[in-house]
């Protein structure tokens, strides 16, 4: 049973009016109510709140300090706003349901209004039971984005932490050595037990941090220093040491780019700097913590107010003690708050830390005593699989920029059959034409910072971008907005699909919302809830939509549900259910016609299923898989990740055959309609369109910002990418260039 009570807080039409809705809860139901709160009044008091919280760190002894009386009143108002009558009933019932299952309820807040995200919800006080919510139950803020790491990283200790202390001149000076000593003392027990390794920067400059990130791996980055919130630019920032010891202001977006150079990207960032958790009232992702999570970090612990040295040390000690003991990051945060309480019963600094997570997964790490191997898994006799035999085809040498640094520890995994070498190709054929090199996209247009999902029509004329409250349709030739499709029935649409004729567009969200619109009229044709996250969408025909959803059964097991919906009647048809055991799926993909499903487990095992839910192929990747693609008729399946690079198997023969192996941190894959071309997107911005049989590259492009999503037109006329700044780029692939064959359509069989 899920123990998450997920609340969505949003504007309710008119300015200054808000509502709260239960997205999911252990007790069931989707109750909602009005959120009655003087938002502007609380915003005006935030400076006083910060001063009161910081002043409370000085030990005093009173029955109930007046400072806490004031904050408790604000906390009661915040609680009453988030839990109006019907929602409060669901909350109490969910507490009981979680307790009956032996679990602790988690309160998950999701914001669709920046004004609400800027408030100190960690202060919520339930006067009915006389308890602060964040001290009784884990409380976290979720950033609506695809969870890149739904499965915890299994590592052999120590947990590697990169510590950064920056104290540039011209700002209040930090005692750098004392700050290091404080955190080292907080972690001493775990460092001595070889559970944690703490490495400090010496200069805390951009260049030094960049060098150390490249020399990883790092599991956690812990920053101690000055932070701020620039109200004029609506952006959080941290301050490094710059040239000559001067301040170097680093915006949240810059920090995202810097951390992305690590391979793998650290799962957790701890920002011990004031205002790192503060956001503005115009942009949901303006705070440093939210921007980092939006940029790909799994979880960020930040401070919404200034924090005292003693409070920071106590929180760090309690937090890392729980993390090293194998607790999830939300429980570790609650333990840190309680550690502050243990230092002083009058301190209110436990309200200062804010936890932001990407998606919903909070278990970041599991710890193994030592690496070991287990026996080969049994394989069903009727499943085609890669036979053992020759070594894999040698990887193509990666360009210097694509050479992966030291890799993340691999999860404990079972033996698997060796991938087969690629079959030789006929000789005597003409030398292939050089790849079409594209240094810049044909056009770039902005859609908004909330852009998430991406799709392109079969003829390459129409682009659909998933947004927070609907879908934006754009003309691929000009970049102009064709239509804005909005809905009140869902949010955060990260999966988008266009039907073959481009007449319908469907969108699904991590929260289970499913909507379909008529492209020409803009009328919403269908609205439904799948009951679990929407992980893949495809139209099997003009009005039949196939949806793949992953439902969490337990901490280690998930079920993938593939259901067919009739758009005209909004009825759900047959559902195929596949339950995974302890190897929860890391990636899911549907073919363009929805007839085939590919799944990758945590050990790199990939299965391909037909419409009836029967397994038709099983292949083994050489590492953990982050992204999958499967072509029509299941002729080919492709897998990618930082560890695997790119692997493409042909499934057309009696046994699968590994045809292509390439290195590079692959995060996005897309086949064209016929499965004869494959587009790949890497974390470093490199885009390729290649032949999935031979691996020959037809198009080699450079995206100057990291691609967030990728789509290839069915006729290979265009490639589109969604960038991490909300812009989308169109790459025309049909323009011939002198001296080379630049028309990719002519190259297709």
C-alpha cells in the first residue's frame, strides 16, 4: 500500500483564491476544498519569522516562548488551509490506514501556484493532536518531473560526499576550517566506520569544483556558504570563491549545469546556505533547491531561512546518521529536525530545512557489505535470448567529450548471457556518405519553463509540448504557436502522443491524469484517471489510445499496466497486467502503434511483450538501463544510459542479435515510424540519427543546452528536442548540402 498523501495546492480561477485537492491517499478518495489563507499577510511576515526562528537557537527555558506562540498560530493557519474539512477527514483516515499497515504516513505537497510554494509549510501545526506535521510525519515537496532514479542506488560503502565551503571576501566571513571541522565531527562516527567518505575542496572555485566533479563518482554534494534569492531576477543563487577571493555569484541554472558534468550526477545535494530553499511568487522553480531538482538531481535539502552553526551541525548529524543507516531521505530529514530538538527544546530551527524531491522516490541509496555474485537467473525455455558466445562488438571510440569518468557503483546484479557480437555486414558496398553535421538547430522557440513532454506528427509538421496545465501545439516549420490546449482535469503532462493522422493529441501525467484533445477544434475529447503514473502513450489507431502505467505494489515491486482507451467513449478496454518481483522496472517504452511494450529491470534485463502480455524476447544489457525504445512489429529494441551507452538489438531472427554498441551518456531514444532510423540524445547535448542495423551515423548535431526530451518525425523529415530551459529546437533533416547527401529521407530503404 502506498503511504503517501499527495496534496495539490493551486490557484482557483480568480486571483487570490486557492484550492487544495487530494491526488492520492492511503484511505482513498479524491477530496478537495477551498484553501483559505492570507497569503500576502504571511509573505509580509517571513522576515520576522526568519528572525524569530534564528533567535530561538539561543537556549532559554519558558513554558511556551512567545516566539513559538506566534509561529504556532501561523502554523495552525497553514494546516487549516491545507487540510480543510473533507481533506482533513481523508488525512485522519490515512494516518490510521498507514498505522494499520505498520508504516508512517508521508505528506507530499505539490504546488501549482508559486505564491503558495514560497510559504513555510514545514511550520504546519495540527492543533487537534498538538503536533507539528513535519516532526510527526515525513513532509516533502515534490517537483513534477520524470523520476530518473525510481530505484535506489546500491553502493558499496563508503557513501562519497564532496564538501564545499566558500567564504569570499566582502561577505560575512565564515571560519572555513571550523565549518569543515563541524561537519567532519558530525560525520566522524560514520567516517571512522568507513560508511562515509568526506572530501573537501581546497579553494571552492568554479574550476576546482568542476575538476573534482569530473574525478568522481560522488553520491552527495554538501555546500556550506552564502546563498541568496535575487528578487529582481526571481532566481536563487549560491556564492563560490572567485578570482582574487572575490564573490562569484552562481545562479541556480549555472549550478545545475555544473553538477551535470559529474558522471553519474550526484543523487543528493545538501545546501547549508540561507535562502537556498526560498522561492519567488512568479516562478515555481525559482528557488535554488527546486531548480536543481528540476535539472535532474533526485533530492535537495536546503534552508529557507538563515541557520545557526549549532542548528546546522545538529541537523547534519541527525540527517547523515539516518541516511547512513539506510533510511530514505525524507525520514533522514525528519531525523535531522528531531536532532535539532534534542539540542534545545526551545529552538525552532527544525522548521528551516526544506526537502525537495524529483518525482516521488525518496530512497536514494541501499548499502551492500561487499560486492558479490549470485547464480545466473533461470530463463524460461521458450524465451528467445542472446546466446552465450563471442564477446560484444567493440565499442566505437567516443570523442574526448563523451568519455565517461569514473562510474557509479553498479547495483548487485546477477550473471547474464554475454551479448552477441554484431553480425557482419556485406562487403563491397560503396563507401558511406559522411554524416550531415549540424552545429545549430534550424529554429528555436520558447514554450515556458513548465514544458515537459514532447511529440511530433508523422509528417513532421506539428509539434506537441506537454505543459503544467495542458498541451501547446506548434508549427514545426515556423515555430509559431498553433493552439493552446488547457484543462482543469489534470496537470504536469510529461507524456504526449499524436495519432497517426495528427487529428488527436493525448497527454498523461505522473499523477495519473489522462486527457485527449481534438487538434483542429481544440475541444477536449476525453478526460480520465489511470489511477497510477502514465509512463508511455501511443495511438494504436485513429481513436484508440494505449497507455502504459507503473503502479507501486511495495518498496521493491511494481506492476506495469497496459490499457487501451476508446477516445470517443472514454471507456477503458482490456488491461494487461505484468507483475515484477523484486526487480522493479527502471524504464518502459511502447512502440509507435502501441502494440509492443519493452521493460528494463534494475539489472539490465530487457523484456519485450506483445498486446496479450506474452513475453516475446529477452535480452541483457551490460549495465543499468535508463531509457528504452521499441520499433513497430518489435523488429528492434534500443537501450541507453550513462553506464550502457547505446545498445540496439535486432529481434527479427530466431534469436536476438546485438547489432550496435556505442559509448556516451545516452538519455533519450526515438525510432522513426518504420524503425529504420534511431535518434539518440546525450546528457552532453550531442544528438545522433543513425542506422539501427549498422550503427552508421546519418546526422550528427550539437544541442548547446541539455536536451530534456526528444522526438523524431515518422518520415525522418525533422528531429525536435525540448531543452532544459523550456525552449524547443527543430532540426530540419531534409535540406541537401553540396557534396554530401543531406536528405535523410532519400537514405531510407
